[in-house]
C-alpha cells in the first residue's frame, strides 16, 4: 500500500497583542457570530483567559455569544526527519516544512488552556477520510465517547461534533490515521471557542503570585460557563451540563466578583428566575437536595448586595421564605438531606438521610440562610419586609438555641457551617477551639471537592483566622493550579499534585473545569481585598478590610458597584502599612484594620494620609494585651485620639462605623475601623511574617510499597489471620474474629467478574484458593467506571482489632476483561500500558484521610499487586480509577 504524507498547516493569527487566538472567515456554518465590537484592554499575565485583555463596547449585545479560533501551542507528532521543535513550528504554520505522518500514526494538539470549544480541520483534495478518527479532551487522553469519525462539510472542512451544542471542555484534540488509509493531507486545524461578551470589571493582584493565579482561574471558569440565558454547571458534556441552583451558587458569586456589570447582574437575575424552586408548582434540577434551594436563597442575597436591585429581591422574597420555612419545619428532625457535596465525611454525594455530620452541616447552613435573609431584609423598604425580617431573625435564633442545646459533636465540615452562621451558634472561644482541633492537618483540612472547601475557607475568614485562611486557600486551590490549565477540577486532593503530571487524568475522572470550584475568587475579593458593601448595592458606602497577612507584601484590586468601581490598594512592610480605598463619588469609605497580625503584632498607631502625602497624622494610640494564639476576639482599648484638621480620626468598632452588616460577628472584634479611604499606620512588629503554609500532612496509617513479586501465591505472605476473595458468584470469606464484615458501599451493588487462566498476561496472578494452593482462581469486585464516577468502595468494619493490624488489598489488571477506557484506533497507552488506580483510605467513623494517596497509587499490576496499610480502626477504602476499571480481587488480614 502506498503511504501518503499527512500535512498540517495550523496558523496562529494575531489579534491586537494576542497571538493565541484568531478571528477568521470560515466556510462552515457556525452557530454564533465571530468575535467583534472589541477594544484592547489590560493584559493579566496570571490569568489563563486568552481574552482577558479583550473589551467589548457598550453597544454589544451580551446575550449573543461570539466565537474565535485558537491554534495549538504544542503538537506531538511522529514527523519524519524533524525535531520536536521543528515539528511544532511546522504544525503551527511557522515554518515552510510540513509534518509527514505515516498510516497508523496520530497527532495530538495541545491548545494550551481549556476552552468552551469544538475541533475543526481541513483536508486537501484527494485525502482518504475513511476510518479517520478525531478526538478531544480536557486531559492528555481522549475523553470516553468523544473520539469518533468527524462530520465532513464543503471545501474539505471537517468538524468533530460530539453533541448538539457543539462545544465541550477542550484543551487537547487528536487526529488518528487508520492503518488502511491511503493517507490524508491536513491543511488547517484549530479549535473554535465560544464566549459570552463580558468585560472584567473586578481584579485581584497580590505580591503572592499563587493567590493572584487562583483568583483569575476561578474567574475564568465562571466566564467559560456563562451561557446566553444561564450559567452552566460543567463545561464537558457528560449528561449533567444543565443549570443547577446549588452548583450555581459559587459560580454566580465568582462572576459578580470578576465580571460585575449590568449585563452580568441581569444574567444572574435570569438564572435565579430559572432555578427558583420556591414558587408554586415550580420544580428545577436537583431541588430535592435540601441544601440546594437554601443555596439559591443565598445567591439571591449575593445578587441583592452586589446589584442593589430591591425590586427583584422583593419578588424573590416570598419564594425564599417558602424554601426556608419548609426546611425549618423539620429542623433537627433528621430530614432527608440527600446531598451536601462530594466527601466521605459528608456521606459522599446522594445519601438519603445521610450521616449525623451531614445533618449537622445542613443545620448550620440553614441557620445561616435564615439569618442572612433577615439581615438583607433589614435593608429593604417593600411592604412586609420588616415582618419577614423579624420572623426569620427569630427563626434563626430559635434554631441556634435548639442546636446548641443538642450538644453537637462537630466534624470539620459541620464546624465550618456552624462558624459561618452569624447567630452565635458557636462563640469566639468555641470557634478558636474548633479551628485548633480540626483545621490544622493538611491531610484533612481540604474537602474532596473545592465546592465544599469554599465553606471551610469562609469559616476561617469569618472567625478571624485570616492568615490560616490564606494558607488553606493555597493548599486546597493553589496546589491544583499545576494540574489543570484554565479551571479548577470538580474533585481534588492536594496529594494528587505530588505524583500526577500536569494535564493528567485525575482519579475518578472528574471534570477539570467545574465552576462550582470557583468560590475562592469571590472569597479573595471579599476577604483578601476586603471589598464589601456596607448595604445592598453600595448605596451608602464601601468597607475595605484588606487582609494584611503577616505585614508582608501588597494587594490591590477592584469590584464593580452599580455606580462605578470600588478599589483598594494595600501594602505592609516592616510593620508599616498603607491602605488606599475608593468608592464612587458620594459613597462613604470605611477602612477596617486587623487589630493583630499574629502573636504580639498589634496596631500601635494609624492616621489619615493628608492630601500632600506627607507624614501621617496620628489618629489613635492603642494598648492591647498580647493575644492568645489565633484569638483576636478581644478588642484593643483606644486610649486617646488626635484630630486632623479638626476632623476626628479615632479607631472605631463595627457599630460605631456602621459596618456591622459587612462583617461577621466573630470577625468584628478583631477589626478596628477608620472612616476615610486613605489610612496609614504601624504595627509593633518590624519583622515581616509571611503567609503561613500547612506543614507536611500527618497520616494515621502507614503504607507498604506495592508488592508485585508475590503474585497470586499469598500463603505465607498475607492472610494469616483471615481473608475474603471476591468471585462472580459470591465471596469466599474466612474472616478473623475482629473483622465484623467487609461490604461494598453504595446505592448499587458493584459488578462481579470471573477470569479464566488465559484472560491474564500471567497465570501466576491467579489466587491460590487455600493455604495449600491446591488450585488457582481469580475474580473481582468493582466497576468499569465511566468518566465522573466515584469508584468502588469497600467498608471494612472492625471490633477490638489488634494494634499491629495490616490490611492488604490484591489487584490484578486483566486486559480485555473490562473497559480499559481505550478509544478504538487511538494508539495512546495508559500508564504502564495498562490500568491505574488510586486508593483513598479513610477512617470509617470520621471519613478522615488516613494514608497518603501518593503511596496508594496502583500501577503496573497485570501480574498482580498487593497494597498493605497498617491501621487498626475501621476503614473505608475507595478505589478510584484513573485508567481502566476500579476492581479489587481480595482483602487479606494479618497482625
């Protein structure tokens, strides 16, 4: 057969100062207009958004999406006679030399950052497209079901069409030439990305680059999921790409922080109408999850505080009241909560009545929802607002009293929700104890989903633990920046960044662009910058409470108000600080200063900077006791104040500054307020104290290296106390007395599989059926596991187990026996050529992670592999697939 060369000529076209995307004519019928009505804006090097410097004119119809094209930034192709560098230049159209690909070859295109996009390419006349496959993905392997024959159009153009809306979460694309092909010549290849016109009106800059990248990444994820009339819940199409009221809570908050403007507020308003489940006979996606309607009410509050739209808020208020009253009616009566997020400490997903920790978490969320509603109503003038405010203020207080009297035992999630409730559900001492006891270990302080971590982060900020909150954000979001490019993933463990490469498929195959993980962006605006409205829509003024963590570094940024931008710039070095804040004309600016920045670092003087920028006038002297560790609850005593030009300039408390609506009651005592936007002063510490970081995670279990040598001959090595083997027709169990049971956890029973000797690459991988190894057999328990699955879960219940207990799992990768997640015709091997999984080992009672996931990464096990953990309490073992299935063949016990 004659092999015809494959040529790809991929052009990078410059637009303004950007060369990563292009606006060009296209013979294909596209669903949206090409990018237009734009102006150059400010570049942001720490933003992943290719259009961050693009500004649309005021006349742009923002509800009509626009499209642009992007060229690959890297190309992997077996180009005959070319180096990788020359091949990349050739395939990006930067050299006259073409890239020759033989039959059976494939090319991978990396577009550098994830987009809401589809893949198009063009073939020269005479190309043989029979059997040609195109694919796309968020990660460096074709997404399951999205490597298919492309659709041919006129003039040699082809498009990969994986759904009716065309777009997917796309960073990588593939072209695969079949072995039977006579060859093809590719003359163009690109992704076409859609975007809703929206200008960045918010910004966040910091001397800490990781914090800055986090803010812009969350902002970009929210922008990618802005549709014509709602916010999407996920970028890749896997069947759940719909508007969801709870998922949308952090997404809309991020959009309003970064892209706040009348068109964005209008989109949020439309989304709130679309996902309202409180109206009569209304039903929306996932409104049966009790937390989600409550989160919808909190999104209504966010909208009101940002846009000041009382007319819309008054229309939402009856439905908000219905939702909250219905939930309060069963308060602490073990209602069917159903879902609080993805983390085994919250019963991991759809859980029905769920665990006590999940019930407690929902109770704290509900109290906050009622209290926040009452607080917002206090600022309303519509008929009935005062009565509603009184009703829900009383309801929140009654629920708080009821929950406190129940002597709740908080875990890290429910503690966060309790701290966040602004009703005294926990007092300052209790909050400090909860933070000291539950928020210190890097192994357990991040939730499995950033959606849940958002509430933990808020709790640290609301309780006055600002420096620790920044460390938490950098651990739980910052460590994900090197794993993905563009967004934060749906699920994430900081451990994954220690052993998985950039662009890797993550355990359980979660979405890599899930906007519900964007909560860190509004948090950094509200707490990092400290920009908050004193009342809805900033009608009266602005609070600026920048988080000067450790008096080391700078931060500056902005947020949109209905009348213009509100800004703050702050710097602190060697104990001296400067804060410059501004609001639209006629609005009051109140600056809040942290009374302490750590042990013994106390505000000693402050003053307003005069117009000539000369030395500050002293406004107050403070005398404060040395605070206890992390306890900033006791306000410092103001001994005296001076005047500047006849105007008083004393440090005030929250009530005196009319700022109580903008600060959490646990946070307020640690702040000193100054009326006026330009403030300078000094702390009594001259040595900068950088943002703390979490130390190495501490795990309760130890993990032995994978044993690939023993294979199926376990007698003498494992299982001396007892064991259970999983077979197709049931378990073969000889459990020791201290093992109550070994059960599969989940709504559906995992599949069981049996293997014949010729199914495996190595017959020695078959398990000995008894201690004498009289015969061999092999089965498994587990799932093939599509993208977005939760893996296979085993619960190992123990009673009076010996302290020296070792629990061992046996795995065999049996090629061809189940879904290896391979795409037909795509020659991209999985790691080690076979399956790969990660075991998430957790304490069964608390859900806490007890073993490092870097040590439980199971690879290269076609001949069998044993993974042993030393731990003497009951376990939940979640086997999370990366490639292939999540199957286990045996659990063995030794002491």
